[in-house]
């Protein structure tokens, strides 16, 4: 499958890995929007939040179980923001579901 994040997960394309387990891979965003900006992705290819269903939601649950561990490792003791962009109107550019974890400073309140 021609998917950028599948290629990052399987090591075909290099990334700055910050966390990995059986279900989840996390790496630094190449174009950071905050002092800390990582992408947390399930290893299973799911294109977007709109395709989460009973059969694949365990992979998303694993992402959210990993996020506190990743946040702790990255020193985000004062909070952080988790963002998912979905589809055209959500401005999703990479069609492998991913969750942006942003922090390291007080983030702006507005998002849209
Ligand atoms: P989205 O707009 O929600 O689909 O987010 C895609 C994100 O992937 C953007 O923040 C990009 O900066 C990031 N990105 C694209 N290519 C890479 C890459 N090779 N390594 C790390 N992050 C990437
Ligand atoms: Zn993929």
C-alpha cells in the first residue's frame, strides 16, 4: 500500500521515533507547530477517524493508552493537546489515522 505512515512504521522511511509498542508507533512531526509535536499512529492502517468501527477500535484505544506514557516521556507535565484531522474539511493530509500531540508551552485557545 502506498501509505507514508505505513512506510514510516515499517522503517522504509526514516522517522524520529519517540515510542513504539505492539500496536502503536509515535514519532516527531517533521513540521512542528509547538515545542513538542509528535504524531501517534496505530500500526494497523486505518485511513481516518470516520472509519473507526467495532472491528478496529482496539487500535485506537491502544493509541490513547500510549499517549500518557509518551507525554510523560516527553516531559509534558502541565498538559497537552491531542488533535485528529479527518477528511477534506478537517484538512487531513496523510490518509493513515494519526493523533497530533502538541505541548511544551501554553497553546492558543482557538483552533478554527
Ligand atoms: P494532517 O494534516 O493531520 O494529515 O497531519 C499530517 C502531518 O504529518 C503534518 O503535521 C506533517 O508535518 C506530518 N508529516 C508529513 N510527512 C512527515 C514525515 N515524513 N515525518 C514526520 N511527519 C510528517
Ligand atoms: Zn498506512
